[in-house]
């Protein structure tokens, strides 16, 4: 379980190091998809929802996307800085 978290954070850090921009995060019921703009192309990082960890430390704009997914699909992003609901 810890290994998959470390792999995800390493992959996200690699995108950050390459100066990729996080466009959005989507969810299909089983997997999370992190969509990036990198060198004029769209790149997608696919991860299982299990052990979802917040990407906000690396990509601050992930805050809204994670809150939306958490509220709509009941995915818990550990370490999210503002885990409150967006909509009431």
C-alpha cells in the first residue's frame, strides 16, 4: 500500500519537474486520471483510486478537482488541505 503511494508521488513529481501543468483530474469509478499539458501535448497519468493521496502540495490547482471528485464519487484524498464540501 505504501509503495503505490510513493510511486504516485514520484510520478507526479516527475510531471512537476518537467513543468507540466495539471489540467484536470477525472474519475471513472475505478481509476483516477491526472491530465497534464506538457510540451504542447496532453499526457494522462492513470492510478487506481485505492490509496488516493492529495496532489495539492505539488499542484495547488488540484484542490478543486479533488474536492469535486470527493464529493461526487466519495473518493477520500488523504492529506487534502481543505476537505470540506464544495456544494451544499
